[in-house]
C-alpha cells in the first residue's frame, strides 16, 4: 500500500498470469493428462430411473482380452451414514455420496452408475460394459415434487424419515423440514391492508460448465494414489475419496488441473473414487472422462422448486408480514439447498413478521449439487415477482418499494442474524439513477427490475509466499482458480510487498504441497484465501524488517516497511539508505536463509452481498420468443481487487440466470429418461443471444477484510430469473410464474389471455 | 448475559423467540441451553453456524461470547 493510503495494485486490471496459456490452448485441463501404461475406466449406467438391482454378473466382461478390472459397489466399503464436511454443505452424507458414485442395491435416476471397468482401450471398455449383465426390478419413477409428495408415491429410500418433523416414523420422500421466521405472522397479516399470495415454479437446470468431469488416478508402489482431476476443491476430493474408499487421507494426493468452470457443480465427487479404486485394483493409471451426456444425466444440477409467497403490506407499501413455503428437489439423495432458499427468501427486506417453511424432497433425478448461490435464485424468483406485482397494485415505483422495505444495518434477518453495514439500498439507488432505468421502450418491449441477496462465506484457507533471490514472489494456495483468483492473489501479495504484480507468480498447489484450503466456492476465495495471502505477505515483511535490521546492525523496531522498501524509522538515528525487497532477498543467504511467509485463516463469513438488476426484453407476440435487448447489473463488491473479474462474475451470473429464466430445463420422458442431454437440445444462452451486459460495481467496504472485500461470484445469479419475468410481464401483461419462459409456454399464455 | 435468538426448531423447548444466557463461548452456551431446555442440542442438530453480533462463524465452538452479545444459531452456510 502506498503511504497516502491509496492502493497501488488493488483495483487495477493486470493481465491474468494464467491467461496466455489458456488463450493459446496450452493450459492443462482434466482430460489432458495421459500415461503410457494407462487404462481407460468407464461406467455402466442404469437404463432405468428407479429400480432395485437384483443381480450383477460381470463374469463375461472379465473374460474379454484387455479388460483388467471390473468394479461394483461390492468392491467399495458399505458405509454407515456420516455427515460429509468440507464440501458444499447442504446436508451431504458420505453414505449417499458413495451410493451416488456407485449404486449398491438400488438405482434412483437414469444414468446412475452400477458398475465400472478398466481396460486397455476405450473400445474394449465399451465391449466390457456391454457384457455386464444386470437384472433390475423396475419401479415407478418419481419425477416431480407433486409426485414425490403424493400419498401413494413410490418411496425412494425406505429408511428415510423427515428430519425436523415429529413423529418421524413414516417412510417418506421428504428428507427434512426447515423453519425460520420472526414476530407473529398472524398479527402481521391482520395489520395488512393488501395481501398477495402466489405460487412460483422453477425447473431443474444445469450449471453448464464447459469442461466435463475428468480424472486420472495412479497408485504408487508405496500405496499412495495420486489423483489428477478438475475440481473446485482438491482437499475436498481427498477427504471425500478417502471416506468413500475407506483409506487414510495420507494415502491420497490430489493435484487439481485447470478447471473449465464449476459454478458449484464440482464441489463433490463422481468418478474420482472409482478411478482410484480401479487404479488400486490394477496397479496401473486409470483415466475416466465424462461425456456431455454423462454430465447431464449423472452429475448434480440445481433442482426444481415450488415456492409459495404470501406478502402483507400497508397501502403505502410498507411490508408487515411475509410467509413462504417452499419445496426443493434434491434428486436421488437428500440434500437440496432448501435451507439457503428459506434463509434468503425474505432476507433482503425489513419485515417485522415472517414465517418460512422449507422441505427437502427426493425424486428419481440426478442428485442435485450446488449452483451459484444455491437455493437463492429459486426463492428470489418468487419473492421478487410478488414484490413487482405488489408495486403495480399499489402504484408505487418498484425500486421505491424495495428502498422503502430494504434491510439496513441493524435489521434482523428471518434466520436470526443482524446485518452490519450492507449495500442493498446503494444498489437500488444506483439502479434508479442509471440511464437504463429511464430509457424509452419500444413496442412489445418491457423492463424488469429485481434484487438478490447472498451470504458469502469465509471458511479455512492457507497461503505461502516465497521470495526468490531477485525479489520476485511465489504465492502458493490450495484453491483451484475458477474465476481469476490467481490474479487476485497476486494483486494482494504485490500490494503488500510493494513489488510489481508481474513479479508475483501465483500457484495453485496440490494437497501435499499447499496448506489446507476449503474448496473454491461460496464466493470465498478472494475474501478468505486473499486474507491468508495478505497475512503471509505481512509475515514476509516482518522477516524483511528483521533482515534489514541485521544488515544495519540496529534493533528491528527502528526499521519500517513501506512501498516495497525497508527504511529507518524517522528520528531513529539509523542513517542507512533504504533497502528494496530485491536487495534484501539477494542477501538472504547471509542474513538467515530463505525468506518465506505463511498464514492460515478461518475468517467469519464475508457478509451479505446484494445486487439489483435491470432488464429490457422484446417479445415476439406471434412466436412467444423473448430477446433480452438490454441488461444492467449493479452490485456491492465491497472492494473490487481485479475489477475485470468482478465484472466478469456479474456478467456470467446474469447470463446463466437469463438462461435459467428463458430456456433451460431438464426434459424427462414418462420413464424418467432425460430427453435433452446435450447442448443442442438443452439451450443455454451463448454470446450471440445476449447484449453486452453492463456492470456497475459499488464498493461499500466490508469491515471484516483489510481491503473491504466481499464475495462477488454468486449473488449475480440471484436476481435474473425474476428480473426477466418482470420484464416479460411489463412487455406483455402476462405474469409468468413457471419457468422457463420458453416460446411455446409464453405463446400459450399470450393466446390464453387473448 | 448474551441474548440468544432461538432457532425455530428449538422454540417449542424455550417457548420464546429470545432467551438470555451467560456463557464464555459457543460450546458453553449450547451446553447451558441444553441443560436448561433438554433436547435443545438435539433439535439444533450437529451441523450449524453461529451469528455473533451479526458476524457469521462456520466453526464456532470456541468463539468467545461477550456479556451483551446477540447470538443466533443458523444452518451451515456454504455456496457454489
């Protein structure tokens, strides 16, 4: 930091250190690694969405020349239920994770893995899969929340009981119930002069990361398996695979590759433990690469949700009561983000009386995983549309309605915590002042506005900063770089050390060389791991002052560090010329040896992030097609360490949310087979579908971080679903409460109205 | 005495949305609440986060609680 308090590097836009290799195609992703004696691992997947496994006969497959191993769940430990720590945190259980990787007695979605082979070629592996005989007792699939809740619904897991409900003796597809709220909800609604009550539905959608899951596992002679994979958390892969395979953590070393997107979808394991098991069984490296179809059928999407919203308000727009019930699909095993949905649904608003109830529902679909602010977009789709309708009924500007009710410092959220200084009102006021909000609209065009909230977590991180003899620095952390975090880490180190950011080399370490880091997710890396880098850099500075004092023969208290130099404290009587980092580093061998700093942190959650979005759409009344013609995102970033990547997160989240709103959904046939398991039929927005998404970055400093950083990666996906729906309502007069707002669905609604 | 915002799952035991309780840290607070309202810890469950004066801690057992702190128990929060 410079002496005048201005940042030298924080807030600048240097070219990312890993950028060139990625642009020219030299960066190594999950599927890029191969070994000469490598085997190919492949999975046999269930052709049924719901079935009991009566028998698996692998004998014919084992006789095929080139087949080196066949694996079923019998080769894996039959785990007891145990909470999984270190992953996405939505109630994961190691038994369920194991059963999701390899079915034991039952399959609970089409594409569920039932056996694996390792063979000398992919063709031979395919032959082996075809030779495995599986006898199924086919059961009725459960393909919606309503079907799962029906009185005669087939039960996915006979032992499942509803946590949070007493008595809990009845088999059910509802895994848990959560409740939040404050005040007296009946009293609140009795004070209301206007009440609105609606039900909203969202569909199952995928994160759509461009890189399918890939892993190579090789087992050394000493029994340690080395795992190369694309993941959001190498340490998560190590602990999850150790648990699933019954290994000591030290028997695994996980090396994260570059990652082509994750968005929460790479916060658990799928093929990783299977590749390790096959490698340990054969003694040879085993590579497993998912196809896009595998990714759709058998990795974790965001689940469908039904969200009921009831709001009570005074005529002046003051919210006095809010009630919600919501049901989230978890897929084949418990663990949807309904808790987060329930916690966030009313969190942005100061409502004295609220009651929220959420249900985690299992269905015969792929087990859901995290997806950017998991649970919040579905909840906000309901709340932010209900607010829009309320504003229209009460003839209040929708931004003014939100400002009137916005949560501010000191407001207690329905989940119990009180807010400190937050930037919600700032985003709303910026939206109202933005030229976009006043721009004229043409025929068949409409404008929508909606807001979003996300927690932003902290969690555990480690960092090391090593000084080279020329004063350059290497920064080692254990967080895979999904969104430009290498650049952020380098900027933090450069800022502290006062050296050129180009002289900082940020490294993503593996589980044997980097200190423990919780996974890359929860919008936490620039905040928490960045904090560790700052602390590690300050550890280096402490050592630099000691070395300078040694070189000058004075007490360290007489040496201060500023702008990349050690210099005598003014008035100390020490008369030496300042020493740069490079000069001290060059002399390190004579003053005590290498200079390496390190730090480990477990900070509290970064604190709330808020965003407000504006969207203009044009609707073709003859086809129901919706085109987004203008989009503006406004977000409180706390402090944008590298503004380009903050803006990129805002644009990316908005783009994914627009896709969720307009086109994306898993389409299943009546047997539970996904019919659109490819990007041709599962339509995500591409660059040519969208306008340039404008960004407004606000910086309301987070007091918990040295530079004021908040998380930025998740809240941008919270508002778009409702923003687009509100724009469509204003363009057409039709309120779309069920996603996606696809052309046939909107056209049907337009025709029904007319 | 700290003010505890009682989670919904435990309000049947405390009979109110807020209670006061003295404790040195979160683990001690939970022990004291469980002794005062038997079943509190079970109803809360093994995985939770804690908000202390609005700051949310993921692993909070040994977080210190000041006399006038406001404490809320929350479900664990992660993300994508």
